[in-house]
C-alpha cells in the first residue's frame, strides 16, 4: 500500500519516489498545498474504493498516517 500511495503522491508534487518516506509530512516535507492534499484524497478514494472522512483527513500529517488510515478503511470494506 505504501508504494501505491507514493505513486499517487508523485502525481501531485515534484518529489522523487525515493525521497518519500513513511515519516514524510505532506505539507512541510513534500510541499503539498491544502488543495493538492484534498485532490489526492479524491484520487485515493477512487483508487482504493473507500470513503475518506474529512474529519479524519485533517489529522493525517505523514505518509505513514495515511497508510495506516487507508489500511483501516480497506479492511473495513
């Protein structure tokens, strides 16, 4: 799931896949804007066939937090 997420992240910011780590923060380290982040969430919903709760999304700051949250959503399906 991490690799899939990294590929999606690379669609939104100018960062090499090898420079994205579990502890990378979306805004501070990867250069996401709020708009980029919300757009990415929409793609993640389509890709993984899940629904991301906006109240949960605001708490996702690192790539690992996103992976953990997605893992939880996918296992609930």
